[in-house]
DNA sequence: CCCTGCTGTAGCCTAATGTCTGTAGAGGTT
DNA sequence: AACCTCTACAGACATTAGGCTACAGCAGGG
C-alpha cells in the first residue's frame, strides 16, 4: 500500500462522511472534479496547497487526511498502515 | 504571505531547533540538499510525500510543518497567519 | 593563509500535478 | 421508457516539483 493509496482512502472516507459529492468538494476548494476523482483513486499525489484546501473544505485537518502514513528516516522508506476496514 | 512562505518558516524553525543541517536533513529523507534549501526559501511547494518525509526525519508532524496555513472554503482563499517572531 | 562545513543560487532535465473537455456507466426517481 | 446525479476514465495541455551539477559566499578553526 502506497502513501497515496492511504491518502485516497482517508479522503474518500472523510468526504462521504461529510455527505459531499466530488463535484461539490471540487468547487469548495477550487479543484477540478476530475482531480478529486483521481485523488480518491490514488492516481495522484497531492501538493501541500491541495491537502490544505481539502482539509479546509471538509472541515478536518491535514493530519487526518495523512493518517497512517509516516516516514522511517533510518530505513529510508515509508510506513503505511492499512486503514481500519469499515 | 503565501502558504509556502509559511511552510518555509516552519520547516527552518523545526530543522534548526533539531540541530540538523540542510544536507543532513536531505540525506535523512532522500531529498536533495538544494531541494531542502529551496523549500526553506519558499521557492517550492512540497508534495504530500515530501512533507511526510520531512516530518518523519525531523521527528515532528505534518500539522506542525503546515501550522498557520488554512483554507477558507467560502472565501475561496487561503488564510495564512504570520509566524510568531522568534 | 588555507581548509572545511553550511548555505544560496543558477541552469538543465525528467516526471509529475493540476486543468479542461468529453464520453460512459451505474443507480435512483418519475 | 426518459431523466438526473454521481463517478470513472480517456486524451491533451501548461505548469511545476524534484534531482542533479556546478559555482559562489561566508563563517570558524588549523
């Protein structure tokens, strides 16, 4: 599982729980609807501005969107935890 | 003040307080030395993987690196707070 | 004085993000 | 049936992140 796959899961979870469509979310944070779709399908890796926009539009925090992803400096690799099965 | 300017301030503050050089930090998180320099001079806007790498290498969190930057969905603009003067 | 460590900065390159348009399918409602 | 909403997905495009090399400056220490 890659960092963007975990981000995708987090984003979709937060968005659906907020009851917002991809298109509404895109409008809220000035992102194109296809970009939101790609992010939720782990097709893209968001930049800082994108993460902060999404967090603000969904009234959540960047930590929650990045939850489960960390970096192990000594091992020089990511540590991506599997999301809790809904 | 732009989001990346605020990120630059946050990054430099955390790095210097950790007593790490740009080059050491770059090695810890597999980033080039010049990239760390650019980020601290607000010349670049980091991606998610970059932010998480930096946070992991500096033993901090993404929230701290993104501190002071938020998105106002209704106003369709960022809200960047000035960092506390050291 | 020379040497070393740290940082700034310019340039070039590749790969990626983000924008936009359009098409298509699934599911629900009337 | 037709209609609507949401989403997936393609292709094309401009902009940018990040890697790399190289050179310069500036401090401190021998």
